[in-house]
């Protein structure tokens, strides 16, 4: 082993271990959205000075572990672990009503593991294919971003409304930036990012201050959930092999879906999970087999899309040209003052410039192995006990308070009260658009890059 690689490998192992343990636990908590939780913690890791090897390993281990453990509340409690788990919910509930939620859980997480194994090498391969065109793509970045923003907006739940809403959202960003530059001669990129990432949370907190909003949130009595029976994997302490949990047909559909979604990195992960599940399900006649196959395919797709949409733009281009790259993975591309993306020239100084393709591959494999080794056995053996503990002992209010405190600290560090005001303003508007018209954070991040890259290019014509 090269002496130069020894320290980065240690950083990668350490940060992957931290992320795997942390996000295996976080994934058990329903509603912990990736953009609102993974992204701010990744930003914090970058800002405290963790080297690039540790950053990429932390991020990849976080999303892989979370997309294994998010299947626990989805299959055992009947509530989605996060946004990407929503496409699995119907099939998971049907399997739960049949009395086999443990089968749904095993199929889902095994599909995720298979997809991780396929997605990492294919993502790197597709990135290498795109690399010769990186310079041309970079030169056309302002126009690519506006096209990508419109595409991502139209494929969101908001459809045409999200496309139209891009106009006022972009103008708000442009106006705020002009005011900030006039006052501070700074950009406050991190504060804009946090506002978009935590928009729904900020909007809900403001709604709770309103009498009308509070009335809509009131629930009669305590919420009750029916937890499915505890059924352990067959074979006692021996863990099922993910390649044996899925039958040949399910392996083929899961592998095929992972292959396709590793190439289509510009589309919404949720949309691709729905589409791949529908394609696989439409070809299977047996009802039980169809349900278990759709669950494995859809959870596998959440892994492959997140990995591909992170690695391909990072390795090939260095610009956040995917919904994932512009959303949860945004700090890997632009986290001033550590990682930067020049709005005027499109020049980058981020992980794209700091790691070689071989290093990306090495640290991705380290992250994947550690995340799978930690999350997969834990979920297989302890899913029922963990779900029970989370529902009885974990306070959602405490989690929200913790993330609000984290947001305040980062904003005050970047630019004081003005930066905090930017985050609150962008979060309130973005949260409103998200809740009311289905304009999710990926669309809004694309809108941000349109504001900083495309608008100046249009004005310069």
C-alpha cells in the first residue's frame, strides 16, 4: 500500500464507520428526510476540516446505511422511513396485512445490498464515459442547468406548477444575493443551501406559530401504530445471504433496475423507484411474488440512484447536474470556503478536483462494505426491537430541536444574523412551495444554480 494512501484510507474507514452507525439508527426514525438530515451533517463534516477521503466515505456510507434501515418503519410499522421509502409503502402494507412483514423487510434490504454492489462499478464506468465531454459540458453549464431545472421540476409532483414556480423562486434568490453582496460582499452559499434543505421543517415550525396552522396539526390523543410480530431470519443466528434471499427472477429484475438507474442519473430517484417497480410488477402474475419483487426492486433503486447521481457528476464533471447532486449531495460540490463552485466561470474546487477516479472507487468500496456489514446484520437481527424502542423512547421534538440548533450554529458561523435571516427566508418560501405545490428540494437546488449561473449568463447576452 502506498504511504500516501494510508492516511486517506484510515480517514475513509473511520468516517464510514461513524456514518454507518449514525445513519443506521437515524433510518429507523420515520420521516427523517435525506435532504434535511444527511446534507447538513455532510456540510458540517466538510466545514470542520475532514479530508476528501473521509467526506466521500461518510456521505456514501450514510446513504447506503440509511436506505437499509429505512425499510424497518416502512415494512414493520406501515409508515415511510423517508421520502424514498414512499414508493414501497403500498406493497409493504399489503405484505404486512398478509402477516409476512419480515419477508418484505428481508426482500427490501437484500435488494438494496445487491443494487449497491452493482451501482458503484457501473457509476464509475459511466462517469469515465462522460469524462471526455466534461469541458464542453462545463462551458455549457448555465444552459444545461436551466434545462435540467425545467426537467426536474416537470418530473416532480408539482409538474407544470413547479416549472412556473421556478421563476419567482429564482428571482428571490437573485434579489437576496444582490442585497447580501451590497451589505457584506459575500455570497452566503451555505445559508442558501440550508434554507432549501430544511425548507419543509422551517415552514412547519412557522405553521405551528399560527392558530390556523396549529389547528391543522392537532391530533386526537396519542398516535398509535400497530407493530408487526417479531419473526427472526431462518437459521438461528446465521444471516441470510442477500443473493439467496432473492430468487433468480428477483435478482434479475433488481440487477436490471440497478443497471438502468445507474445510467439515468438525471432523473428523480423517487420517480425512478416508482417506474422500475411498475415495470417489474407488470411482468409477474403471481400476486405474492409480484409484491416481494416490487419491494426489492424499489428499495434497490433508492440505493442505485443515490450512488449514481452522486458519483457520476462528481467524477465526470464536478457540477451538480442531477437531482441528488443538487440536493442531499450538494455540499460535496459547493461548501464555501472549503469547496467552491465559481458562479461566473463555472470553475470548481471540490471533490472532483481533489480525488482521482481510482480514489473515488476505493473510498466508495470502503464506504459500501462498512455500511453493509454494519446495517444489514443489525436490521436482520434487531429490526423489531429497534422499531419498538424508537417508537416508545425517541422524541421527534428533540430531534427537530437538535437540527434547528445545528442550522443556527452553521448560519451564525458563516455570516451572523443576516445569514440566519437568509436561511429562514429561503426555507419559508421553499417550504411553502414544497408543501403546497410539490416543488421538492431537488427542484429548488436546481433553481439556486439557475440563479447563480444562468441568470448572469442571460444578463451578459
